[in-house]
C-alpha cells in the first residue's frame, strides 16, 4: 500500500501557485489549496483530481491567522498529517512609495510577509511535535535586491528571508528533523501582472528575462522531493544575489535608470483585470500571464540546478579525464 503524501499550497489557485499545485499532483501528492477566490479554487482542485490525486480547496485569506489555522486543522482532520507546506500567496502594489496608499502598503505586507509567518506557524506547530515535515518558502531575487515601484513586495520578501533564516537556526539548534527551504524565483509570467494594483502609465510586466511559471513549479517540486535549504532559480536570480553582495552601489544606479521602463510594457494593450488586493478577482485565471511571447521555459543554470548530481558527476568525469590525459602526455614525453 502506497502512503499518501499530503501537501498544502497557499495561493495555489493562480500563477506560480497554480503551476505548483499541478506539478505536485503530477508527482503523486494529494494537495490542499488555500486561496480566497472560489473560482480559482474550483479550477485548481479540478486539476489535482485530473491527475488522479485527492484535492481540497479551502477559502483562506493568509493574512488572517485564524483562517490559516482553521484550514490546517481541516486538512489534518480530513486527510491526516501535513507533510509539505508551500507558502506562495502574494498580492501586488505597483507604483512609487510616496504614491502608494498606506493602507494598500500595509495590506500587501500583511499578505506577502505575515501570510508566510502565519503559514509557517501553522505548519511548524503541527510538524515539530511529530518531528516530521517540510516547509517551502517561495522567495524571489527581490528578497536580496530592492527595485523601484515595488517597495512593499521587496520589503516583504526581505522580511521573509530574515524570518526564515531565524527559524531555520532554531530548528537546527533543537536538532529537529523538520526541514525549511527557500526557493528564490526569477521574473515569472504569471497572472499577477494583470491584477496588481498599479499607478503605472503602462501595463505592468516582470523584469526581463522572464520565465514561465512551470519553471518555478518544477523547482519547488524538486525541493519537495529532495530537500535543500536554499535554491536560486535562473541566471537572473543568481546574478542579482551575487551582484547585490559585491556591487550594490552600481545596482542602485542601474535600477534607477532601467527599473521604471523595465517594469512596463507599452506594447501590451490588454485591459487589466480588477485588482485582487483586498478581494479575490472573479474567474479562474490559471497559471500563465500575457507574456508567453517573451518567456523562457528553461536555461543552463536551471538545468544545472535541477540536475546537480549529474552535473557533479560530469565535472568529476571531466576532471579525471583531464588528469588521465595529462599523465599520458607526461609519460609520453619521458618515453
């Protein structure tokens, strides 16, 4: 008899969360989806069942701790212990800081930061006593480098990074078998850019290069299958993290010059959906946004990240081959 693996994905009704729900179900996970919109929940649970797995769709605002705890209680009451909890839910506010309504800024922080805190608390309070389980935090290159027009989002992702590092050290100190991982994403072509609250003159867009959300979903599922503490997905994420460590001042100037135009798409004339900052947007909008015409499905760094063991093996084989060739050359000269 195969033991069921139970996962919870917050924000799993759309965007990266929706792609993650599909990927986990395809890999044999039963998935509970926590999100606000019933239409998206219905679509996500239909995807899970189509993959032959059990599905639960639980209307939840992750900014409300009581709702998150109630959702976790329901999952465990109906299915049993949660093995994996993926924190992904987010909302967006695009515009300069001083043009952003303070209430909007606080709402974005409540979802993008405290939503992760609430989810992590709900997961760990159940996992730690039984010494089993795994929490995955969906991070971002913007957890390491702030950019213009997204102060609320960048601040929340930085906060999640510090929060996760602190909790990780506590788990290590207590010799807990519970794992916590961060998977930092590049720009993804998700529906969020059609329903963010924005003051920009042109259509919001991810900072290029852009990747399809399935890239991030595969990375999350890989980490769920083979836990590791940190993963940086894509060359842009790697470059952002390292660049901010060594040339942060230069990046300040670079982003001041390019960050405004780089986050707008004058060529996209599709009307924006009603924003989902305070209330869910009606309809089932799936995973992908409107930028598939410029989005990538993989890259060399992503291939390497997903195939580390093979990459290490090839590197060792190449080194051994080079060493053997050197020995033969030296022996030939001596002969």
